[in-house]
């Protein structure tokens, strides 16, 4: 298993991927909405290694029809650790919400546009996870200082109201905010 270390490691993997996509003649630009630990690493919030780069992968319209025939690009994504497996386990936010107010990571790629969801959505993804490392990630970031806490609480309650697996949360937002001194 490949390990990607820190922000520079994630950017290096994406840079090599971009070069490979150019080399195979990929036409168009793939939008990658990087999520989870990799997004926190890209934002400089975490300094840890990651095994992969979880991302919502959005192909350009002109490629979508041909996408199944031309899978070489997909193999290149996998070679550099980029995948969308998180979609099988994500509870919130929805794909549309991930793409609502993203922050662009401009590194001058040719075949990639890299985005991370806004901080509130990143926190919510971690809050609705069932993995302990997601709570640790939240403790090790300063994201709460960069968002509107009331908006976070409102979205948290909204998401809880339509969560299909209510009550299975590793992280309790109220407890976390209280321990961090926000409420």
C-alpha cells in the first residue's frame, strides 16, 4: 500500500497523475473534489500520511459518454491513489452539497481541477463517520475557528434529521464544542 505524506505528498501525487493523464492524451479536465483526511492535509490542517486520496470524480461532459470505453484514465487515477470509494460509506453531505461552495486548490494542473469542500462540510463528514480516527482528525485541526459555529450546529441537526442510520455517530458535536470551549 502506497503512503502519501503531508500536503506536499498529496500535491506531488496529483502532479504525477496530471502528467500521466497528459501523456496518455486525456482530453478535458477532471474535477476532483478531495474529501476526508486528504482534504484536511491539502488545507494544511493535518500533517499526517494517508493511504489514498478520496475524491468525488467529475468528468467533463464531452468525456462522460466515452468514459466507459476509455478506462486508461481511471487506471491512472488508481495508480496515484485517487478513488471515490468514500461514496459507498459517506452518510452526509450529499454529492451536490460537496460541490456547493468548494475551495479551489490552484496548482496549475492541465488535466485536473482540484477542490476541497468548505470547512463546514468537511467537519460534517467527519462528524457523521463511525471511525475513531475522524474524531481525532477534528481534535487536531483548527477548522472550528474558521467557520460559523451556529451554522454548523444547524446543518448538523438538519443532517441528523434525514440520516438513515441515526444515532450511530462516533463524534458528538455538542460534547466536542463544549470541550473545545465554543459553547
